[in-house]
């Protein structure tokens, strides 16, 4: 058995099956292609962290997001993910191995990686499927809420760090927070109902929190148990939380600024006006908002579609 194919937490039997499928395919490949196949398969099974035959379609979609983010060059990302699709296609066609596949071929209906799936530049705008995959993989409720709130509200990390419990307030049927951004300028930020529910669930884990308490507090660790202090999170701690969240989907250097870029881009892609997004993001000049915009698919959402005679 090749040790390259041994993922953490997966049994020797599972790895023998991995090798069985690999052997069936590798016999059809040139030696250099076989090495690339084995490396890509090893990376996948380690990422998956469970027997390959338990993978679901959702796992495959999440892995596509991971590969596209980790390898910005499409020429690298495409073959790596294509190998996984081929791996499952071969397994599904094997009389010995197909019965093990709990969900059949989980990769069959998952599209391959395209140019628009890969990420480039320092401050990227995440795709919707990247956001969903990232939020699913954040292990703690607090960190997941922090990242979700940044992505939904376009807050700066310094603004998020300054929030207090009592700042989330009702205005008629709506929820809002008043934050002070650059230049100490106040702005109103809407808190969507589903985000407010997540905030309430998080605060339920902190029964001693008061209206004056920081909304997000630091974790404590005494070497044996973990808990939460009442000390506010710092800007740097939020930076590390976002960076770790990005790493879980293969983006090594995701920044909190990228969450603002993502919020602005998503809002504009979904039809929000540039003026409204500028106000929501706290930009004094709409030219700054346009600088944030990362058009995802100008052919699908081309403004020229609206030019008709």
C-alpha cells in the first residue's frame, strides 16, 4: 500500500480500496500522469478525513471550492479536480467497489472547475458557493457568526470589534446597529432577521453578558478546559479568525477586507444600486465602492443586455 494515500482517521481497509481503484486507473496512464493522479488523490483523501466511499455530493462541491481557491491557476486546479471525478467514475464502474459507494458516484453531477471559479488578487470577492462552504466548515459558533456577520453587513473588523450587546436594537419590525467608521462618522447598519437569530443563539451561551458587554469576546484556555472571557476581541484576533476560515476552503490569505469586497460585490450582483451599497459600506464616495466591485460574470450579468432598441 502506498503511504501517500493514507488520510488521518481512515482505516487500512479503506486505503486498500483507494489503492484498488488507483491501480485500475493507473494501468491506463503514462508514468508521469500516474504520479500526478496519485498526488491529487492523496491530497483529496486527507482533506476528506473519512472513508472515500462515504463522500456526498456536498463533499465534492466543497472540495471543488477548496481546489479552486487553493490553486488560482485554472490549469493547475482543473486537472486536480478532474482526477477526483475520474476516481469516482472508475469506482462506480467497478463490480467490486461500486457496492461500497454509499451515495453512488457523488461527483457525477458536479461540474468541473472553470476559469471563473479560481481566485486571484489580494482582496477577492468570494463566490456564493465558497461562502457557504466556508461557513459550514468553521467549527465554533462564535467564529462562524463573526465571519457571517462580516459577510452580511460589510462591517470593517474594527467596527465589529467595537460592538456591544446593547447596540443591536429594534426599530419597528427591523434590527439595526449604529457603528462609527472612518472619521468617527456614524452609520446605520441593518441586521437581517436570520443573522439576529444567530446572534441570540450565541448570546445564549453567555448568560452573564449585559447590554454593555462586548458582543464578541475572547476565548480562554487554561491547558485543560476552554471557555469565554468577557474581554472584547481585538482587531488582530478577528483578522486571524477570518484567515483561518479562508484556509479551510483553500484560501491561504483571506482578509477581513475581502469580506467587505464580497458583501459589496454580492449586493451589486443581486441588483443593489451603487449609491445604496456605498452608504451600507460607509463609503463617502461611490468611486470607492466601485473599486471594491469584482464582477463575477460579465457575460451572464452584462449591462449591455439592457441596451435595446
